[in-house]
């Protein structure tokens, strides 16, 4: 926080939204080295950021596939 107040840019690399969201002003989300975009904090809720960091749509698709496999196997 002091660094930002002094006008310095700070880059924090983390997989933990609880570390990033309180101190960040903008967020660039990477997935396997590819950018999913850069978002200003005012335009991105903690929940949306968490979903993007956790895999978002990929996890939703995986969950559907696992449910279907479970349905077929039971």
C-alpha cells in the first residue's frame, strides 16, 4: 500500500484471490501462460475474479462431464 501511495507500480503474482483482491487496482488473469484479459477492480467482483482464477468455464465443463460419467456408471 505504501508503494502505491508513493507512486510505484507493484506486480503481485499469486494464485490466491484473497491475497490479490484487497491490494490490487487492476488484475491480469493468465491461464497456461495466455492472458484472459486485464480488468480494473471497479469492473470485477472478487467472485468473478475467483472464478476466472479457478478455471471458470473449464471447471463448469468438467463438472458437467463428471456428472454425466457418474450418471452413466451408476
